[in-house]
């Protein structure tokens, strides 16, 4: 049988694909498959959804951005798949500015681009998206990254427009220009879209509470599974896995790599190897947060006595950290400088470490802005950061809007002091070495003062012990 021109093109593409080292394991498609793959499929009605709950909130955010950059073309890409190994990609997550301005969360489509085209009275906003592939296209069955035969159907342009309340167009129609202001390439735009997230709207606050509540369930799961965790030689991995099940079943993913740090590992601030044992007598520091489908994440830390009871020295350190956290919370108020949250917590850390004979100076000397800081050896990190779509949200905001900025109603941030006495630290008594404690809560500032979104998760040493006892 003589091949048609289209058949020849397909065959040539297949031959070129087979010569690629990333696809040389694939079997060739026989002619019978090529002749019939595009036929015999039922019609797929394109049922248009109602706008999602966040659509009107995202519309107001786009209006704010438009007003800030009159006459300029703005480009906010969702991002693309990132390679994990060979032909395996990490799960796709859109850029946070893209998610914030579109309202598209875990179901967003890679390679999409949100574009603001200037007009006389603002901007025309268009979301450029890869449209659904028909069964007549090679992409449908050949492309393992985006082909619907491989990864499932994508929404149509009309469905995306109805869902998000944004005009849509084919991604192939998007044409960049030299004058575009692009997020992550233009500092002013990047800072502004980050600063837009400093104050959360009602939808965002509700999503933050949902993320915190789901995270609380994940911590309950961990406490309940402690006996099984202790039995495993890599119990830290068991902690990570138990929490992951909750994050994936009731949310989208974790908002960041879970820290499950037992014993001396708790003194390493970002311990994510999680390959150690969880031994009775030790403390385990668990820093974890569920990212819900809208992509908002919680960020909670609790430090648990593995055996169910704090030793006297563990309790002393734990309650000192809680005192620092409570002091920062009590000091929080609208209009204060954000950095004062840290200063308040550090004053408690300096007082306690001086009382314990760990500092070569007085607490007042340790708190001197330029000559002090001796207590920072035992708490090198900051006390607070903003929280939202990113675990360290608004990170591209200018310093005068972040650390030197005012705390405003609608802001959501952490309070997370800690003390860490590393296993080989000769400046502390031997009984302190290998003990790491952090307590972290997610705080909403309101007109009337702070609200602890994670207050339902046990915090005091007595509450922690009762929590573990009840679970057993």
C-alpha cells in the first residue's frame, strides 16, 4: 500500500523520535494503530463549570495589579515541568503569583501564561493555555508529558474561561515582546506581586484555616502511630510517610519538605533526610504543613517526647521556648514593626540562657543590637515569616514592606522560636546536648489583635503529654 504524505510525515517523526536516547525504549506504532487510533471515540461534551469561589477575589487582585502598571504589558507565566530524572518530572506546581492572580490551584495547566495588554483605561487580561488535544492529533497518543492518552484530559479553553472568569486563548497565540514586564525577570513587578500577598483577603484566610486544620489531623496521625514509628529503624521516614498520607488524601501535597528530626537531628534546622530512628527518651521535632488544593499551606512545628513524657531538662527547655512564643504572640498588635516579633522572642531566649549560665554576658548585653547576639548560638533563625501560597510567602517583597514593615490586619505569619543544643556543643552542660525544641504556630492578625489559627494543636508540655497518653 502506498503511504500518503501525512503517513510519511508521521513515519518520519516516529523515526526521529526513536533515535532520541530518551525514547529509544519505546515500541514503534504499527500502521494499523496509526490508521485507527483517531476513530471510534465517543463525543466529549464540553460542560462549562460555574466560576470557582476564588474567581471574584482573583479578579480584584488583577485590577490592583493593572492600576499599578498603567501602559505596560505584564506577563505572568505559570511555569513548566521540571525534570527530576531522565524523562521523569516533578509534580507541576504553578508560580505563586500566577496562582494568586488567576485563582488556579493544583489543577492548573503547565506552560500557561497570564498576560495584561495595556488599553486606554487599564488592561485586557488574557490567559493563554494549551487547549484540549483532539484524538486526531499525534499529541493525544504520542506525548507522554501532556498527551491525554497518557495523563488524562485537560480542560478546554471555554471551560477554563468559565471556571476562572478570564478570557482565554491558545498558548500558540502568545507572542512575547521586548517591552514585556515578566515576573521573575523584572524586579519591580516581581516585588509588587509578592507584596500583594502580604495582606490576605477573606478567601485566603479561610484557605489558611483549612490548611491548618488538615495539618492538625496530620499531627494527630503521627501521635497515634508513634508505637509503630518507634519500631521501625528509620522511624523518621515513617513520620514523614504518615503525614504525607494525610497531605495527599485531604489536600494537594505538603507545602514544603517535612522535617522529622528525632534526637540530635532536632538541632539541625532543616533536617529533611529523615533517615534516623525515633527512640524512646528522645524528643522528635516535626515541622510540617499541608498544602490544600488552592495551594495555600500551613507551617506548624511541634516537639514531642517519644516516650510520652518529658525529662526534667527537656521540659525546662521546652517551656522556655513556649514562653518565648507566648511573649511574641502577646506583643503582636496591628501597627507594630514586624521585626519586633523576633526581638520579643529573643529577649526571652537571652534571659533564660543567661539564667542557665550559658552566656558570657548579661541578658541586656546579649540583646545589644551590634555587640550582642550571644544567645543566637542557640537560636540562629528568625522568629517569624509570612505564610500563604508559599511557606515563606512574599519573599520577594522589599525589606521596608517585610521585616521593617508594619503588621496589618489580614496578615498571616508564623511565630516559631526554638532552642538547639547540638550534640557536640561544649558551651552547654552535657545533659543539654542533643536537645532541640521548636514550637511554631500560624497567626492571623485582626483589627482586634492576633488569632492563633493552630491553637487547637496541643502546645504546653502538659498538653503534649496528655495528647500522647490519650492516643495510646
